[in-house]
C-alpha cells in the first residue's frame, strides 16, 4: 500500500485504531489510484480518486483534456477580461484610460458599440484615436513608471518635430547649450579678470583663471554671463571650485528643478 506524505500530513492514530485528521475525518484504505495504480489511504468523509497531490496535480488538473477545456474557457468572449476585442485590435477604451490621462485633452467616439478614446495631437491639435501601446506608455510616464517623455502625435511628421519626444531630462540637442566658441570664452574671461583687477578674489594673489560660480552643466544659459564668473589663482580654482561637492562627476548627475 502506498502512503504519500502529502496525503497523510497531519493525521494521527487513536487508541481505537482509527486514523484521524483535524479531529474530524477518519482514514480508510481505498481502491487503486487512478494515475499510479497503487492502493492508498484517503479521508473517509471526503474520498479522493488520487493517492496524493502529485498524482492529482498531473492526472486531473493538468491533463490534456483539462488544459484544452481551460484554454477554451479563457479565450475570446468567454474570458473574464474580454473587452470586445479592442486589445487585439490595439484600440484604447475611454473608460479605462481617460481618467488616468489627467493632463491631456481627451474625447471619445463609438466604434462597434464600444466607447473608444480620442486624444489631441501635441503638435497640430488634431483629435485622433491613438494606438493602445502609445496610451500605455503615456500613462506609465504620468504615473512615474517611465522616464522617457511620450506624448500623443497624430503622425510621424508631428513626432519628428517634437524636441522632447522620448527624452529623459533635456530637449533634443541640449548639449549645444553647453558649448561656446573660444572667442566667446575669451571675451567672458577678460570681462571677469578686468572686473577683479587681475587679482584672485579668494586670496588676493595674481589671478590666472576665470571660474564659473554656477557650473555651466547646471546653468548653461548663464555660462557667458560675467556676473556668474569669479577670478582666481590656480590653487584657489581647484580648492574652491573643483573639490568635494563641486567636482564635475557629482555635478553632472544633478538636475535643477
């Protein structure tokens, strides 16, 4: 006789020779297991066709016929999540996504009796029905689950002219904000030096460098403003401008809000 631990877990034998489990049901010997063919013990009040969970799991719940029946029960209109086939067609439902697009202009139209979402193009203000995947990306961005900006565009042309589409922190071409010519830098440096009379504004020694008080990586629009520059010697430039929290590696990871 086969005795499976998972079948007899928690049982005890009384002084009367009766197997009990949870002080309620007795165990008796039954016929052979429908899957493995071995005799087994099972609950008298709730007899089972299988000797244990392993045979029951394989033999009953996940047989080929059971899997086919489960698959049929979950397909198409029989599925608990059936929404009229809009997922397969890539159409967003208005009632599902409209309240989650709190900063976009939305509307709806009926397609085959279904209330389909319409949104406004971020470039030309045209109302159109977006793809379901586009709506999902937009919702995830608004909920803080994605960092790439993703707005609604009615065409590839409108998407191409948007400067922030799929950008993480800055608009397209933002690196150009940090760049200036050698001539522009020379004019800015001379203005800073003349204002300080070529003396280090930290220690009073002869100034050799012009330092950005607010680094250009944080304030690119003021990189050539003399009011944001300070004259200093080489030692003070490193000591006060490029150490600890002011070093370039740390500043490059800071985003001003």
